[in-house]
C-alpha cells in the first residue's frame, strides 16, 4: 500500500512539475498575444490580460511583465494598475518597484523614479536592473550619483558589462575622457563588444589625445569592416594629429570616398582642410573649409583659415578678401586692434611680395597705402604701443624704396622717441631698425652730420654692426 502511495505521490509531483512548466509557457505565449493586441484591439488585450491574471494572481513576474507591456505601449494608467496588483502579490517585490520607477520616468518624475529604484535595491540588493535604471536617470542631471551607483553594482557583480558600458558613457558625457577610455577598455576587447563600443572607445581615446591607442582600436574595427565610416574618420583624425600626413591623406580618401553611410560633419571638413593645408594643397584646403562653413555658417573664423591658406599660396588678393569678410562678420566689440593689425600685416605682405600670383593680381602701392591706413588707426587707438607707427614706417618705406622722399621718417622718429624713453634692451633690435633708416635717409639727402648721429647710436647698442661701421667709414 505504501509503495502505491509513494508511486502516486511521485506521479503527482511529476505531473505537477510538467503542469507548472506548461502554465509558465502558456502565460509567456499569452503575453506575446496581448502585446500584439494592445494597440490594434485594446479591449481584447484587456480581456485576455484579465483572464490571465485570474489564473496567476500571485505571479509577480507575470504582473510586472504585463505592466511593462502597457508601459512600452505608453498606456501609463494600465501599467500603474499592474504595479498595484504586483504589490498585493508581494509588497516587497524589487521588480514591482523597478516597474513603478520606470513609470515615474515616463511621467518625467526623476526624483520618484530613483526613489523607487533605491527601494528595489533595499528589497533585493542584487537586483542589477535597479542600479542600471538609476544610472540612466541621473547620468546627465547628477552624473556623480550615477557613477557611484554603478560602482556599487560593480562590487556585487564585477563582470557586469552593462555597468562598464554605462560608466564609460557617463564619463564621456562629463568630458572625462581618461576615465571613459579606462571604462571602455574593460569590455571593448570582449567577444560581445559591438562596433559601436569600439567606436566610442576609439573616440574617447582620441579626445584624451591618446592618438596611438585610438588609431590601434580604429584599425581593429577596420579589419572587421573596412568601409565603416566612423573608423575611417578616426583614422584620418589620428594620422593628422600625429602629423603622419601621407597616411592621413589615404585615410581621408577612404573616409570621404569609400565608406558606407558616411554623414560628413563640420569637423570632418575641418580636419580634411587642415591636412590638405599641411600637404600644401591650398586650393583643395580652401574647398574643404568652404564646405565646413556651409554646414555651420556661424563659424566665421573659417574665413580666417581660408585667408591663411591663400596667404601661404601667395594669392594675396583672395587672402585679403577672405580676411575682410572675416573681420566684417565680427560684432563691433570683437573687432580688436590685434585683428586689425593682422589685416594690415596682410596688406603689407601683399604690397611687398614679389610672388608671381601676387604680382598678377595685386596693386602693390594700393596695398601698402591700405596697410598704412590700418596701422595709422592702430597707432591712434594704442598710443603707448610702438607697433602701429613701426608698421606705418615699414609700409611707407616700401612705398619709397629709394628713401628719397623720406615717407617713413616721421614714423621711425616716433618709434625711436617712444622706445628710447622705455630704456629696455628688448627693444634694441627695433631701435637699430629705426636708426638705420634715419641714418640712411640723412646720408642720401647729404646731411652727413645728422647721419653720423644715428650710425653711432647703432654702435652704442651693437659695436659689431657691420652696416654702421661701413657707413661711418664712407662718411669720413
């Protein structure tokens, strides 16, 4: 008899186990049906859910799963009702607390959400999803709290890849690229690391100025996918910053011409232009600068870069034109004397250049007169500085190459007077320039005694000056 009883008990246990498995399988399959019905036939979905709950009133996993279905469908009241049912089934359910936190996120109540995630951790300290959700909510508003919560998770679950990924993301958002790189390094080499993980890792390294390592990670990605736009972009960036320009040029071709789904940005064109500038491909560099400017018309400093490219090429007409556009784009309070000075210096260079491009396109005298006008404004606005009058002197000297008119004389005299009063050795080279002009001017105008004064002033500063010695020997 006892054997029969034990046999029947065993049968009931086995059947009960099979029935439980089937029931579990049944409610999962029912969930899938309800998910499809929620949007298209909400009444039927609600009826099915009600029938399912009647058979599983104490099944917290089911109740929370139903709540998540409705939450994902943006049906907040229905989702909240399943939180309440789950609470009745188990008032200390961590899963129910997380669901309630998720609902609070949907209602844009970050404080309540994190309170519920903390509650879930209190109920079940190893409930990893609560830590991750908490970090998601606070990653922008309070990144330090998010980081601390993820570090707590790492203590209880050191191998949690998602925690490493979120830590890396938060450090990245904080512009702490060193910490972001270290966090990405923990999981980026794992088999489950995605291309996106590798891209973020390589970019964090790049922003931390670890160009060698960033390039290494980018090349790992390119071995797997040679047409990946982000890896090709990073290769171009890194090679450029490492001044490996020939390799950067090849990487730029792959990025711009042989990458899939490439969405070119302002920074892409900026890097390309900088690279082409370094390779002395100035016309091509200007094209890239102009593309960058088209993407972001507010970045008018690009006009200055265009001016620089034309200047290096020797095309001063276009260099001046671009710089004037740049200067005019600035608000009045940003049109400072130092920027005026750069325009004046550019006009002076145009007026004194013997370059063939400049000779073809530039009226040298007009450029020098324009430079003089600009430097006159600077001299007036900054009377305590010698630079305005010094460059007026140089501009007028270039307009009077034989020094017969003495156009530069009054300006060199002003500079000499100002710098002599300062009595600082750092101005000696400028003083010598002034004295040489004045000495030569008096020499060609046959005023020998006045000329000797300035040559002797030079020797007082530099007794070895060959020009001054020769001039004095000639006067004797």
